[in-house]
C-alpha cells in the first residue's frame, strides 16, 4: 500500500506489461521509423484519395461441436484441418478512410456456399488450400485493385480535372512473401501505382488498417 501511495505522489502508475515479439523489438525502433518517414516524405503526395494501405487479418473457430452417432458405434475422428474453420480477409482502405471491397480467402473452396452468395455484392471470394495469402491470390487482389483505382481516377477527373487521370496512386504493403509476383507488380507499375513496402516486422505500427 505504501508503494501505491509513493507511485501516486510521484506521477507513476502500475500496469501490466504488454507482450511483444523479440523480432519486433529488434527490428522496429525509433531509428527505423525516422529513416522510413524521411525516405517517403518526398515520394508520397497529398491526395489522400489515392493513398492506400492493404493488409490481411485472419480469424478461426476452435469450437468443438458435438455430433450424433448410433449407439454401439466407435467414436468418429475428424481431421484437425476440418475441425477448425479459418478465414483470411484482405482489407484495403485509403487515407480518407474509404474502404474497398474485402477479399475473403476460404479454405478448399470449389463452389461458393449458398449462404454466402448474398454477400457477393459486398465481398470478393477466393480460396487456397492453406486459407493463407499466396502469390496467385496477390495477383487477383492487384487485378481488382487496379480496376477500382482506375474507376476512382475517372471519378476524380470530373472534380479535379484531367490531371487526376495521370496522378500516381500510392500503395503501402508489408513485406509478406506472397507479394513476390512479377505479374502483379508489373500490373501495378503500368497502371501508375507505386508500391512502398513497410519496414520489416513493423506493420503493427505503420499499417493504418
């Protein structure tokens, strides 16, 4: 109790420490951030409608539901990959807070389930065996992103004039290995979309999503 009073008298407070991966503590520090901002300050323009950030997030269910079996039968086994449902969402928004359609990666999807068809106007669905981002899905994302950006430029041209059609779009990405796709990068380049890769292990600070 005396220690709590001491802290209170000296403007201190007792809190629980937050965990942080060692690799993040090693690579993400103030010097990295200062160098990064110094590097991009003359690259990034001030048109917030054409500054975008893309990142992935995932969720899964580990609920162990019960099943019904006839009496006297052996207990059935379910593979771990079937017992847990994983979904990865690829999210994209610009500096004004406007979001594009999310792209959802579902595991081992061949045909879209009927219960998800009503969401096709709101989401883009794709699939991979691992439910994770891959270089091929990265290409799919880029195709949809380029289409959205060119439509956005056409809309901006009506407000800002023809110069909006030629203005560079800035796209911030993390360094996930799925970004290594020459077709995707070339597609972005020829559509005047400049990619800026965030410093390693720092997306939890730099990402706006």
